[in-house]
């Protein structure tokens, strides 16, 4: 399984119980993500394939949640592609396109406007990046900062770094991790080292 329960829960804000029922639900989300990538003509065999896809399209959590809801409710599959330098999206059902191609921006919500309650922007301290800003910065600069961050990671917590590297070797994802460790960590948000990546990104984004 190339994405775990923790990652699925954070990406989709899903309540996933422990045990067999939780495993089945995690697999349902994974099947959706795999089918989504394949439908967009991308490989979907490993965590590295997901990183390649997310780096290309920079989909937010809101996009993923909207696409999944549309699939669950109407059996509609979203397809995203690059067109004239911009990202666009259309919905397909049984292989036939059911909507016009539209520029991918903030996804529209299904409830009518009069029933919606505007969600206030989360407050943040002046100069402190939001999680979304950190993620976008990691997608844009993570590859070029890979070597610098790996040295920073090891220098900040050598034992944690060595353990994380060992786990990456065991799971067969060391190459993907070393190529873009920032994207891997800010996306998966492992408790052992997410704070290290956050601190590194905050320092970089402040300069």
C-alpha cells in the first residue's frame, strides 16, 4: 500500500477507525487515488508516482475532497490536465465526458449559496506561513533544497534521521525520499520529524 491510514486521514479529513473496518476504508481511498491518477494518464504504483503527480498539479486538500465526494455520490471521475500552461478539469462517467473543461481553481461546492455559511480564514501570526503555503513552497523548491534539508535534518536529530532513512530503505522509497524529502514529510506529516521540516521551511520562507 503506497499511502497509509494517517496520510489518508489528513488528506481527506476522514474518520478512519482502527482494525479491519479502518483498513477497508483506507483501501477504498487508495483505490480512488490510484484510479484518479491512472485516469489522468499517470502511473500509480508507488509513493514516488503520487509525488510526481502532486508536484505537477499542486492539488489542495479541498480539490481531493471534492473529487472524492463527486465520485462517491454520482460515480463521476474528475480528470485534470495541463492545457496552454494552465490546469483544467472535467468530469467523466463510464468513459464519456459529462462536463465542459474548466480552469481548475477553488472547487465549487454542491450546496446552494443561501445554505452555505462562509468559513472565516484561519488566523495566523504575522509572518507565519500556513500549512498550505508551506506545502506549495515545498512542491516548488523541495527538489533544489533536498541536499540542504537532509543535512539540516541529520544535524537537528541524527537518531530520528537515521531511523527514518532505515524505514525508507525497508519500504523501498529511499530514492524518492532523498530526491524530495521536504515534500515527502510535509505531505505525510510523520510525528517524528514533521516539526523539523516545518521549522526548516519557516526559516527559508522568512528570508
